[in-house]
């Protein structure tokens, strides 16, 4: 009988989420791409999109990066120079930079101290004051913003195009619903450290067919008719093959990380971030509101408004930046186990 990986594997030692049991299968998929003589715009990208879209009950468009998907969504929303885009400051700089690249006027919103994500009260205030064209809602650390449903409803009622930044949120759910499906679009990152990683890459999800059509053209110079003024944000067939293998493991990865968190981390971290009923975190980060002797650092220790030299009053964001730590937690299965069938 195989040993219990939740108690024998070293989940505190850094590991990219790739499962070594899948190495032979990945090489088989790569051989198929080589044999196909189609290394881009082929069947493997469509297969990855179908897998990811199926998880989200939505359409999916693969990109070479998170930024490509974010720019496609912003362009579809008609964001241009001078248009206001709301953005939490507690996020990676990629989020505001996508809007700034289009000449938008980024206005930062504060986060909550319980979930590190934007709050309904902040979006209500900012929408009333700034009348934005679009807004980002960032899901931080692997869980979903606690007030996502109310924020999405507010944006719909206010005519604000909502983009969920799902870069951390692989495998999360709220009452069975996946991130990226409350707003007009959700954008995932598959950067090297993410729960599902392809080294580089991204995915846009949406339930709006016209947005999916636009995004598909945007990533490929606007082909075939060039009515969409996009550039090259394509994902290669080889990258997509890694995504297929990883996506098929996602439920197992999330279940294993949560099992380790409940058994080993929760008992020793009473000041951990606590989820509302019905929410599952993909546990990209295990967040504790206390200093830790052994930590992977903070999710973000420099808020975006500080990095940009801005002076908005965002007290919760500034508090979060210095008041949390992340306990090491990585997917590390026992390689002696048989692969799933």
C-alpha cells in the first residue's frame, strides 16, 4: 500500500506543480505535435481551451500571457486614453499596467483585511465618484474575492465592464462556481510558479460569445479580416500540451494541497486567512496574518499605488502589505503512486 502523501511528502520544499508521473504522457503529446507539422494555431491549443472552458462552464481563449488576455478584454470594452479603470492596489503590477498601456486613467481601490481583495464598499464609492468604463477585481492567493457576487451585480447595474484577474485562482470555487464567470471576462496566468503552469501563458474565459470571438482575433493580428487590431499573443502547440496535462491534474492538485493544509498547517496557524462557507481555495498561497519564522514572503509587500508613486489613501492595502506571511505549501505527490486512469 502506498504511503500517505499528506504526511510523508515534503510540501514545504519548492516545486513547480508538474507531476513527474505525467512526463511520458507529455512527451507523447509533444511527439504528436511534431508529427502534425502544425506547431501553432492547431488542435492542441483547442484541446486546452476545451478543457479549461469545460471547467468554467464558459468559453476559453488561450494566450501567450496573462497580459494578452487582459488587453483583449480591455480593448473589447472600448477602454482608451483617459477612460477610468478601477483596480485594487493589492495586486501584481501587470494588472494596472495593462490599463495604463492603453492610456487609461487607473484609479486604485482599497482591499479588505479578511480576504486581501477589493470590497463592495470600495467599488460603490469609486464607481459613484469616477464613473469608470471598466474595473478589475483580483482574486488573491488562490481563493475568490469574498464579495465577488455583489461586486459583479454592482458593475452590471452601473454599466461597468468587469474583468476578474484570476491569475492565482486556479481550482477555486464558490458554491461550485469557478472564478472568471461573474464578470464579463476572467483572465488566468500560467506563469512558471502558478498552480497550473505552462512556463508562460494565459487564458481568457467568458460567457459572452462576442467577446470570445474578439479575443480569438485579437491574439492573432485580427485575422482573418483584420477588423480587430490585435497583435501576436498566440500560445504554441507545445505550450498547450503542458497545459492539457496540468489541467487534467488540477482537481487532484487542489484536493491534495487542501488536505495538507487541513492536516498540517491549520492546527499550527490560528491566525490564518479563513474562507466563508461554500468557498474552496486553490491555495496558490497559504496566508497567515502573523510573522512566520519560515515563510515564502508575502503575496505582495509593495502595493501598486506605492510603486507608481501615487498617494491614494488605502489604509487596508498598506496594512495588508506588512501584516501577513505565506507558509510554504507545494504540490508534491508520492511518485510511487500509480497515475490515475
